[in-house]
């Protein structure tokens, strides 16, 4: 029961971060469709949404959605969101008010709470060596999606995928580097999964199926 409560707290933090981001973006775009379209451009928003959904499922006991594979996947994704943003992207834009609060929640608070949850609460010992390759499909698909959107909107979400400024060779090299970094981090998660205590099987506690 404690694990599900903690999962609910993580889910609530993620939903709050998304809600604050929506409110800040709505003040700029003024309509719900335009706001959602703008938010869906960013990997940060997509990953935070995945965190919110998976951890809500964990809190409710839906084991198929909140499987060890998906918990591990969203953990590595949100952890890298926080690391990459705070090391490379923080400070590029001057933020204030709701946008600043959303930035703090989505890039710092959620990554930290999800990581701590996985380390100390999530069930361990179920991840296999194929998982990192499967998880890496998320940034690969996103990269392709963002480039297609840029061809429509003429807007790149992040400087490292700006084809107009970097050219295709550098942009694709950045994509490969990101995919490899994601995969290496994934293998690190699998390595830890086999060495950390098993902790609590969240899925076994619920009756949501």
C-alpha cells in the first residue's frame, strides 16, 4: 500500500508540472488546441506525460501499464531529461512566473522523485538486456517526429536538432550521440536492477486488471 501511495505522489507531481506548463503556455497561445500542439513539440512534456500515466497506473494497481519495463523506461527517460536540461539547456531562455515553476517541476523535481522511487521502492530483477534497445526507440522516434514538425512549423525545440544552423550531418550525429547515450544509461539501469534489493512489487499489490 505504501508503494502505491508513493507512486501516487510522484504521479501528482508530474500532473501538476504538466498543468502549470499548460497554464503558462495557454497565456501565450490563447487556445487549447494551439497550446497542446505547442507543448507536444517538447521531449520534456512527452516524457513527463508518460511518467504521469505510468505512475498513476502504479498507484491504481494496473500492473500491465506499470510494469517493471515501463517503470524502468520512464525512469531513464525522465532522468536524462533532467540531466541534459540542467547541464546543457538551462538558462537559454529567461523564465518567470508559471513558466519558471513548470521548468523547476518538469526538469528537476519530477526527475529526482521518479529516480528515488525507482531506486528505493520499485520492484527489481525483471529487466533484460533487450530493454535498453527498446527504450532507445523513444528518443529516436521523437527526434524524427520533431524534425518532421520543424518542416511544418519551422520551429526546432532544441538547439542540437536545428538543421538550419547545424546542417544535416551535425544534426544526425547529435541524434546518434543521444541514442547511444540513452542506450548506455539504459544498460546502467539494467545493471542496477540486478544488484539493488528487490524492494516492493507494486503490480502485485493492485487488483486493477
